[in-house]
């Protein structure tokens, strides 16, 4: 059974750095082609892809956010960590991690999501 | 603004056939597989259609997908009240070197 779970602070102050951890089970990020991706959704708005990391350690980032994002994997812990710097109230959203078998998708398994609020 | 154009809303009555079209370009839909996600109110997105027209296990046959050129379509036949949700198309964009989502279509069952 595949599971993913996002964890992180529910509240972040403007200008702070957000660190989100995706802890997964039921698959290995070391498997050829496997990817973990991050997606977010501001309240009432559309889904937005943020970043991905693949089995080989290659990464990709949203062009609009790439200067603020880093993504890293710890395969021994089955975790992927996303950091986003200089948080702004506009970054208030539900953040999900999801799995795919290739970088082009689809995202077939998702975590339950975590709501991150940016406010002073 | 997303590089994938979806109508913001769609509607139909129970039993009807609804088509949601996703329009892109040669750098995304024209060259890559399209996936569709269903997001019921207040829930996590769920994979509905992958690789243009494949259904994951458990997705009813009344959901189908197709792709032609730089556009893709999601067809829901025999519309049911539980189909009321937001629907997103998604595809890898070669120019952006990452996946993109359409802006979402809110489907209302009248």
C-alpha cells in the first residue's frame, strides 16, 4: 500500500523559510523513473506544480518560483524535503506531495495535504 | 494564467453527457500525454484519466479521455450528482521543463 504524508508548520510568518517534509511508504524513490513532486493550491484557486525530484536525484522547478525553492531526498528515510524561502501571504495554500513513475506523470498517489498559512 | 486553457465552469443534468476541453500548444499537449484529475469539494485531487485515454483501476467507464493535436477532452457520460467537482488537465511542458495544470473546470450537476 502506497502512502504519502506531508508535514510542516501550519503557520509561517512573512519572509520566513518554509520547510515541508513528505514521508512516504510502499515504494522506493530509488526505483528507476520514480519521482516525488510537490503541488499547491491557494484557497479557491487552481492547482500549481512546484517542484519534483526523481530517482536519479535530478530536479525540476516551477519557472516562476525556482529562485525560492529547493528540493532534496533522503532515500534512507523515504523522505523528500521542499524548502521555500521568503514566504508571503500569497503563498498561503494547501501543499501536497505526490508520486509518479516518470517525470511526465501522472501523479497517481497523493498525500492528504497540509494547509500552510502565511501571516504575521 | 495557465498555459492550458480550460473553461472555468461546465454543467449538465443527471444522465447527460458533458465534455470538458483542454487547449494547449505544441510544447505541451501536442507533444506529451495528458492526464486528468478530479477534485471533489474539500478533498485531495484524484487521478481520473492518464496518458490521454487510460482509466486507473476503479474509475467508472463513463469517464473517458481523448487527445487531438494540441487539445484534449474529458468526456463524462451518464452524469451523476457525485460527479460535481473540479476537473484539471495536466501535461508536461517541454518549454517550461515541468508539468503544468489547467486552471480547473468546476462541474455543476443541475
